């Protein structure tokens, strides 16, 4: 029988994780650092090809206190950003279809 290798994840000491005085931000790249740094947001949106939306996304969510429209807490900003980008692209497609210059033949 083969043995499975155990994956060891390094964890911070309990005192550091639970300390309210700890102001250290850990950027794990997974989107769980809340609120995110603006520079990290700019990089993420630029990688997705929508660099101009980063400021709009940050300003709207910062004004809401990083809460969902229904008042729930946002735990992962990358999920919200991906949805934001998707909705923007769908809106652009919808506007193009409604444009008088669109020449789609049915």
C-alpha cells in the first residue's frame, strides 16, 4: 500500500493570529486580505484586461464598507471582482447589440 504524503501548511502562532494589535497584512494572493490594497486590485484588474475598472470597483466597495448589497460581509474580494468584471463585459455586449450600428442579420 502506498503512503500518501501529508501536506504541511505553515500557520502563524496562535498569539499572532488572535492578536487585535497585529496590523500585519498577509497577502496570500487568494483574495482573502480585507480590505485589499489598491495596488493589488490594479494588478488583478490589469491581468484581466479591465484596468480602468479597478478604481470604480474599489471606490464603490470602500464606500459600502466592503459589504455586499444585502449587507453581508465580503470574505474574498477576488470573487466580487470577477463578478464585477463579468457583469461589465455583459453590459458592454448588451450595449453593442442595441447599437444602431450593429449589423447582425437574423
